[in-house]
C-alpha cells in the first residue's frame, strides 16, 4: 500500500494507494467522505472570516485527516500580517481538534519557527514539499516535526534528496503535490536514495502514516 500525504488531484491512483487530497477552498468537498486535508493557503487569503467559518464547518469530519496546507509564503503578494494571523488560527484549530498540521513554507522558515515557538502545536507538524538545505531540516527535526518529500527528489542533486538520504526513518512522508506523476515513482526514488528496498520504504511510510494520522487500512 502506497500513502500519498499531499495531492491536489482526485484519486485516480490504483486501489493500492491511500491519498490525502488537499483543498484550500470549496471545503464542502469533504462531506463526500474522501480522505482529505483542509486549510487556508497563504496564496489565496483575502477576507478570511468567511473561509475560516467554512473551514471550521467541515474540518471536524472524521475523513479530514489533517489541517493544511497552511503556513507562510514570502514570495506571494498576500499581506504578511494576515498570513501570520490566519496561520495562528489554524494552529489553534489543529490543537482543538487534535489533527496534524500540513505546512506550506516558502522563504519564511525563521518566521515560521518563531510562530511555532510562540504557539507550540500539540499535534504532529509535517512540512510538505521539503527541498531546502542550509541546516533548515535540522531545525525542523529538532522541534519534532516531520518532512514530506515530492517530485524534487527525482533530481538526485536536489537538497531534498540529500536530506531524504539521511533523515531518521520515522520522520518522513512522501507526496506528489501538484506534480502529475505516480506516487510509486516517488517511492522508488526514495528506495534508491536511501539504498533500501521499495518494500522497506512501503513498510516504513505505512508505519509513519499510522502513527501520525491514526489511520489504519
Ligand atoms: Zn500543495
């Protein structure tokens, strides 16, 4: 069984894949019962009262496995104070509902870690699409966070591949995000990078998934 913890596409994968579909709007999709995560993405924040209300309406459903993607992005045009306020709201919500956070963070890791220190989440925190060097992975892992890796690892020279090679086995997840590739390709690349069998990757991610998402299939 493959686990794809972050995708924006509807599940067209084989039955052997459990996918968490990520929605940043139209949260009512969750009422269909599909496994998903719901969150207010920094790219799309304008007036957040109404979206936050809608998020709260659906995020408690049992098939909503996580809150996110949410976080901070210094590259987008969204007002910075607004990004911070909305991110804080979602940490609070995650704590209240006891659901993991899936984090989007672009060029804002110092600020992200500061907010985490001020508002410590009581739930697992997964930084998705990780592809950074310069000691950032160490700082996140030190806080007990998890890292999720996607298409970047298909390039063996990427920072992501370098981090994935050495990360503790119980700290990583795999994803396709918005890349149109089978999750199996990410598993096989992981096996090559960590120099273990694909079967070993399958078992490890399955175990990590069960631990963090309290979900067994
Ligand atoms: Zn995404």
